[in-house]
C-alpha cells in the first residue's frame, strides 16, 4: 500500500508522537509498504526508506521563543492568519491548521495514496479527505480530555479561563473522531475513554499496543548506580505526577542516599523547579533532555528503579522502555499502566496516583530488596519480548488499513 502518515508535530526522541511516527513508518516499510510522512514542526527523525514531506506552520511554540509574534513576511495565506489569531486569543490552533494545510496537499495528490493515517491531530481538514474518497484511519493515543480535567483541577483564578480556551480544540477533535470510520488506540483503557469522552461507538475502535526497540532498550552490561531513580515525563504537566515523585524523593533523602534523574526539560522558574527548591533537593535531582534512544536506554538501564508517577496514561512508552531494560518499576495504578505491566504486577509495584506517602514506601521497600528488583526486571524484559514489538504493531495496523479500505469501497458501491 501507499500510505500518507500525518503528524501535526513529531518531536524526536521524547513525547509519544515523534516516537510513534518513526517506528511505525519503519515497520510499515519493512513489511513492503510505501510510507510518506507529512509533519509540522518539530519534524521527526525517520529511518531510510521513509520519505518526509514538511508541512510548515508558523511554529509559534518553538524553542527558545514560544508564543512568538511572526514577522509579517512569514505569512503565506489565511490559514497562517487564523493560526496566529487563535494563539493570540489563548487557543491552541495546530491540530486544525495542520490538517487544513495537509488536506490541500493531499487532495492535489489523491491518486498517489491508498490510505491516509492521521496521528492524533483529529483536525477538521481531515473530513475533506474522507469526502474526497480517500480511506482514512486515525490513531488516538488517549483523549486529551483527561489532560484538560487534571489541568483545570490544578489551576486557580484566571488560569482556569485561559485553560478552557486552550483546550477548545477538543470539541473539534470529538466531532471529527465520530466521523472517521476507523480509529486506532493503544490500550483497552484508552478505547473505553475514547468511547465515553468522544462518543465513538466501540465497534469502530481497534486496540493496537505500542512497541519498543528491544535491541536498543536492553538490560545493561554495567553495574547500576546505587540509589538512582529515573523518570521520563513532561515535568511541568500535572498529569505526569512529577510533583508527587519529588515529594517522595525528599522523604527518602531523610534516611538514605538517592538520586533522581528526570528525562525532562522543566521551564525555568516553573512549578517543577520551584518545588525542587522548596524541598531543598536540588543536589539530588538532575534533569537531562535532548538525548537520543541509545543514550536514553543507557540512562534507564543505569537506574536501580524506574518510576512512572502519572495520574493518567493512555499507554506509557516509558513503562515499556523501562521493562525492556529490565529496570524494576514503581508506577501509578492509573489509566493503562496496570494493563501494560500485566495483571499479576510481577514487573512493577503499583501505587495510588498522587499519594506521596505510598510512593515513598514503595520506593524504599524496593531499594531494600535487591532480589525482588532482579526478579521484577527479568519479568519485565520477558513481557516486552512477548507483547511489545514494533513489528507486531505495524502488522496489526496494516490489518486495520485493510478494514478501512474495504469500508470505503463499500461506501462507493452504495453511492453508485
């Protein structure tokens, strides 16, 4: 098949979208399909054999000048003006404006592709592709309605008003999701949430778990660093629960030597940085960002424990990456995490999300039990090898493509 894979932003090495686009496209090409990735900034790192077609936006949220005002010479059309106007009025325009741009490109090239696969944008421009007769599939890692609820619960005063406006794109995503014939998601937990929050019929949702490169993410050959905890998260997003982990680290430091390495880029002066200073643990918390997969795998493999303290996860790639490295886990009993680690929890110690006391006890007891850490790590590695490979993800995704193409052919016959 000739596949157009869409992603409105595809940051390499961190965040689910860039990782998903890179590994899925590589797996599809390995199966003999042709894949062209259409992406807005930041662009993904892609493997040989996968073509990238940039779909440039105004890049209003780029580092190091997010929420910038572009020079007038940067404007190309009304879509650009709408993008800036939405940002100026506290909204998030990218899912909509990306799909409007890419729809124009694909309508002009409709005979070059057998199918369009959207990754999480769910923008209104997609509907014109469906109406033009292109079979359409969309992946929803999880409905962003969960992020909205957590952010609003943590906000105070005027911040609640701006957040409601920022998450305004969710109304569009729900409407578009209901009109796409086939949705893919990454866990049964996410499938249930999509059905409830977006009003999508269960029979139109297929569950295909994510994968991990188990040749890169593998058990370490060097000794692990005593007392090291590693966590991978967007540090300033309340949904990721990093504040709870920082409180637990502060409590652990009163009785043992511990080091927390956060794979994150906290905002200067943001909530994570302020909490680290308030808890007086700056000497025990280190952050790293911008590392590639090999460096990330080495870091995860260097830790005695990996922690995923999230309040919700639609799947959690960091959980699978830690298991692949045979690094024992302490993770929240939230969203899809119990589903990912397995029903017997032989790979992880699960705790109540947001409970710093329980998290502290779980981390401390695991530090005190090296045999248990070894067993949990071995169990996690075996679970990854059995269930989570990008090859199986690509094959299952192709099956869903076939369903979407058959559905479109049936629709054409019904019209004629």
